[in-house]
C-alpha cells in the first residue's frame, strides 16, 4: 500500500494533490482534509510527500498522520532540483505536486516525519514573532536616527521603545511556556548553563534542534549546517565549505559563538589558537559554533549542566 505515493503541494488556501497519475485540488482546511483522506484511500496511497512550508502544512500533516498515513516532509530545494534533473523546467502547483509524488516514489526509504507537538509549534510561533519584532526594532532605530527633525526623531524612538517592551513580553511568554513543560525546561536549563548561550539561543535550540542529545556529534554539526563538505575533482583539492543545515538555529548560534569566543574559557582557547594559526575571523567563529553544538549535544545526552571542569571519564 505504501508504494503508492502521493505528492501534495501546499499553499495557504489549497492543496494540489497528485497520486497514481491523477491530480486534484482540496481546500487547506478540515473539510478538505476529510475529502483528501478518502481520496487517497480510494487510490490505495499510504505514503504522502509534503514540502515544509513553515505553517501552512501543519494542519494537513497532523490530519494525515492521525489517519495512519506515512507523511514525509522534504526540503523544497531538493525536490525542485529533482524535477529539473528530470527535465521539468516549468513550475506550477500541479507540476510541483507531481514532482513530489515522483520524488517520493524514487526514494521510498525516506523516513516518515511525525508531526511536531502543539507545544513546539507554539514555541516556534513565539520565537518567530520575537525575531521579527527585533528586526523591525533595529531597522526603525536606524531610520529614526537619520531623521533630522527632532520631533520626528523622538516619535520614531518612542516606537522603538514600544517594540522593546513588546519583545520583553515575548521573552516572558517564551520563558513561561518552556517552564510549563518539564522536559523542555530541563533541556533549557542545561543549555543556558553553557557560557555564551543565552535564553533566546537556548529556546531556539530547544525548538528547532529537538534531536540534540539523541544523535551523534557529526549529525548535530550537519543538522546545524557547520559541517565542512569536500569539494574535490580529479587532482584538484578544493576548499571545504559548510553547506545546508537549519537556518534559524544556525543564525542564533553564530551570535552565541561570538559571545562564547570571549567568555567561555575552552572555546576562547579554540578561537585564539585558530586566529594565531592564520585563520580568518569567520572560519574561527564557525569552528567555535561546531564546538558549541557538539558541547550542547554531549551535555544533553548526559543530562548534566556545563561545568568548568569536565567529570572524569568512566
């Protein structure tokens, strides 16, 4: 049954579905999910491929998973390149749905993706809104400082202060939400014990890197996007570069690495050693990021907070 793969292109209002050579549209709401589930069962499809869309795929993901279907979330860039490799250069919602079905059929060994909990979805929404307010605050502050008229400048700065108070409210709500879940709060306390990792960084790692503590160190580095990949061809040995990974936790860990390079004794030594060896600033910071995510992974795996002196090995 699971060899019949359906592809679903998700948009805000509708779902474009392709299975067994047929295409159809459904509303991206509960009534549409019921009709979609019945249509997939009629075609004998037990496996569905969706692109990760941030928010729009959440409800249909939950619904299909509850019906017992295997739902695979995939990276939109990979499926787009897969379609281009097949010679499909045009792009519409119907074409994308067919490409997703073909992708899922070609890679039947892709693991199913269980839906995230409502707790993590809510935490993600709070963190995204906080980030957007912080970005708006920074842009508005720069604009206000460039205004020549004092009255207008003061009005702009008052708006900056208002955004700051809203950000403080988001911080409080994020902390209260994390405290309401004992397991997440335990992970959060371990993460903020690491010098350089602040409350926002810890919350983002809890939200967007929930695998930490249950995977290997290389996997953790690759998921974050700080693992260097080879670029060799023939006798040419290219420079290794980091690629891929999860953008949001990587961005916030970059800022944490800047702090850790100054205040975390072990990571400060790593940074200074690389700089002394002639490495550029960004290469040294990425190395600190890798060390930082490996450290976080190890501490969460062992269930212990950071200590200046590591416990003796057994």
